[in-house]
C-alpha cells in the first residue's frame, strides 16, 4: 500500500480495546479492511458505484466473520457496527471518496 493515511491508521481500535471482542477475530476484520485498501489501490474505482462494489464485497466478508464471533461468545453488535462503519468511512475518505454514503458503503451488512 502507498496511501500514507492508511499506513498510519490503526484499524478497529474500538474493538481491540474492548475485551468482548476476541483479538484474533478483530485481526481478521482488520485484514478485511486492509485487503479492501489494496483492492482500491490496485484497481482504482472510477466512481462511487465502483467503490460500493468493493465495499459491499468486504462487508460480505464481515458478514461471514459474524459466525466466528458468535462461536467465540461475542457478536458484531452496536459498538462493533459503529466502529466497523467508521472504518469503511475512513477508507473511503482516505482515497478521496468524500461523497460516499456511510450506509451505502456497508449496505450489504447483516449485523
């Protein structure tokens, strides 16, 4: 990755700082977000619709991760939902998609 904002950013700190969320699963969430950043850098989306396609795919990965959280006695609930949503917004703005709609970024979520 080359985006300095992303390189300096600590993802999902609100979840890492809360013992309710197992770190090894938060690590997987962080990996999803970093992978999203890589996909944005490799195939720079031409517009918001193209960005939303990428963020929806990443959101689907978080949907799949929900099962692992539940198995560990946790879940992607209100706190996590807000933290994750904010991270998607951070990614969008870090790549100059300031007009992105935060709800649309994660529209495919089931958490």
